[in-house]
């Protein structure tokens, strides 16, 4: 198996979509990984469109995103191996792996075993459950979650669109933010 090196690299600053710059970057390991959707529903995130964020003026904390099927997990493994070998732009740190459900229910045993093995290459692993409600929404209709929202019960508006991010997905976003904060706190204390 070949290891995907650091290309492609994004030298421009990551876009700022809200009031604040992104806290973390989502790098899709393959097309259809779910990185774009997650970047729209998690306000602190930005989608790198499959590129390593090399600009030091925006976040370089990366989470690799993959669908939890064999090809997706294999693509994530390639990126995690490249990161482990140090083939990253200066300043880029892989914070974790986000596995997005490929279908309702549990993944097949062979996929789950492989995903568990690949997860050992990442400092943190997060699993995003299947969300059938997203299938009928355009990107502009997706709700957005930010840490100050807390975790809310999922609600639909009168027109059937989601009024809030499903709680199971908000919980994952919240855990990522907490882990990043803990990592930042540890890094800050180590500098003294």
C-alpha cells in the first residue's frame, strides 16, 4: 500500500465563515467522507477540501474525516501513516480521526475491526452516527451547532427542516472542542 504524502497543501488562510476563525480543520480522506457536511453543522470547524492547512495564520489542528467503510478507513489510514511519518507541512498537527457512519446501524465486523486498528494511529477517534434527516436537506438548510449551544434535543421546524443539529452529532462536536481545549491547556502548561 502506498502512503499519500502531504500533497495537496493549502497555502491560503482557511476561510472564516462565522464570527470567529475556525477552531479545527476537517480534512476529508476521500470524496464523500462527510467533511463538508460536518464543517457546516459544527460552527468551530472548516472543511479543507482534502488539503493540509499549511498557513500558520489559521488553525492547523486537523481532524481526518472518513466514511466508516473499508475504502474510507483505508484512505484515512494512508493519511494517518503519512502524519505519523512526519510528512506534514510545518505546524500541522493531526488531532484525531472522525469516522462517519456509512449507513444506519453498526458497520460490518471486518470494517469495525479495521477501523479500530486504524484508530490507534490517531490521538483521538470520534464516531458520527448515521443521520437520515441530512439526506433531504440542501447544504444551506443544515442547522449549525456551536459550543455555547450546549446539547439540545433534536427538533424539526414546521417545514420539516431540522431546527437544531441532532444531539448525537452535537455531542461529538462538543467532545472534539473539549479535547482540543484540554490539549491546548496541556501544551500551554508544558511551555513554562
